């Protein structure tokens, strides 16, 4: 499946994409990057502009510049990690409970690379795993960020693929965990 064009994004999708890229950089770069087989981790997505009003204790912990981003952009989202209990991201989402006041949710994980769409075997030289961050807003909009993994680390020169439904099963599981009907392909 090809990546969707950034020019085709709605303002909300652009906010979602930016927050997922932030999660990806946090989760998959540096010494804190999860090794292959690590647990999947869930993130709640909050509208940044609402944090000061709805979560004053959280607002006190945030960088004032980050908090101000929500004043300038009503679609700006702040991702907050909620933890993980499962190795399998779908299993993690099936048992998930979410706060009521979120704008959406996300999950990051290292998963086995998807088989090719044409049914042929995957090229043996292709990475066997991918790092993924999948997000969904409560209005049903979704976005995915995907990169190849080798030896438990993101491959530095691998392309970043982004799109609405790059990992359909994980998108559907996230939407279901948020109480949304999965999109029809």
C-alpha cells in the first residue's frame, strides 16, 4: 500500500500525523528504543489547547512553548504514554480502557513485517520487522507511521512510510478499542 500524500491531509489528520511522528521519535530513537519483542505501548492523544483547562496538574508539568502550541493550532495534539501490558499490540488494544476526554489514541510496537499484497513470499533481504505507530481520532480519522527494523533498531536509512491504513488490522483494533466502527476499505 502506498503512502498517502501529505497534501491530501485534513487539518486534523495533519495534527494526528505530527503527534504520531513525535511518538515515533520518542519510542524508536536513542537508547530507550524498544527491542524486538518488546511490549506494545498505548498513548492517549489530548487536544493541547484543552490541557490547561481540563488537566491543570498536567499543564504545570508541560513546557510553556508546547502548551502554547495548542493556543496557536486547535488541531495540535499532545501524546501521553499510558503504558503497556501485552507483547501483541492487538491484544493490548482489546484490553484497553481509555479516559473519556481524549481526542484519540495511538499504539506503538515492533511487529513482524506484513506479507506482500500479491501473496508472494517476502524478499529474504527485506527486514523481517517494522516499527509502527498507529493513531486514530474519535472522529474516525487515522494515520500510520512505519519504518523497517533490523536487530531491534530502526534502520537509519530506511524510508518512513505514512498513510491512513498502512496496517489495517492494527488500525481496526485501535478504532474498535476507542469505540469506533472500523473503516470500510
